């Protein structure tokens, strides 16, 4: 992975990239492009983008009081396995902590390889998340966001 990867809060010009990558990355879960677009515009959702000369991936984090969720995490196909997803999720955890959240949840499709990725980041099974529009079953994953102690 190039060392100049930046993780930043997405501006309006990243909207098209986020919508297109979201639609592609989640194509097997139904029409997710419109959902991604509405989340991008939601006042309680921050979209983080990994960038090196161009956008490479994104992570959305919704914060509501002490609770936060990750509605979407996606990395462009040619960039997977380089640590971008981990960096995006870690940045989302830090942002959620800064906004006051202490708990973080997300849904993952049954049998999805992403379940192992999230387990490595400290997420544990937390129940049933229902079904995606295409009928695939989803599991809810959860992790605490520890409060950082100041010296």
C-alpha cells in the first residue's frame, strides 16, 4: 500500500465515487446505490474516504448519542487486501469515539468473508439483523468503543 494514503471526511465531490462503489460492492444485496446516496446526505452520517491521488474506498459511520453503526464499508476491487478497510474502520471508530459513541454495530451478510475481517477488528456476533432486500440473511455484529484515557 502506498504510504501517502489519506483517510478524510468525504466532501460533496466524493459522492459519485461513494455511490458507484457502494452499488458495485453491495450489488448482491439489492439496490443499495440509492441507500448509499441517502446515507451520504444524512446529517448524522459521516463518510470517510481513503484516497491516494483518487478515492480507493469508503466507510460510513452513523452516530446517534452513545450508539454508532457502520452502514457501509467498501474498498475498490483492485485495492483489497492492502489494509485500507482496516484503516477506514479504525478511523470510523475514532470519529465515533470523538462524537461520544461508546457502542458500534454493523450488519454483515450470512457467509460473507467480511465477517472474518470484522471479527479481527473486535466485532462479535450480537443477534439477527433481518434480511437484505434480496432476501439474504444478515447478522448483527457489535463492539465497544473504549474511552481513551488522557495522561
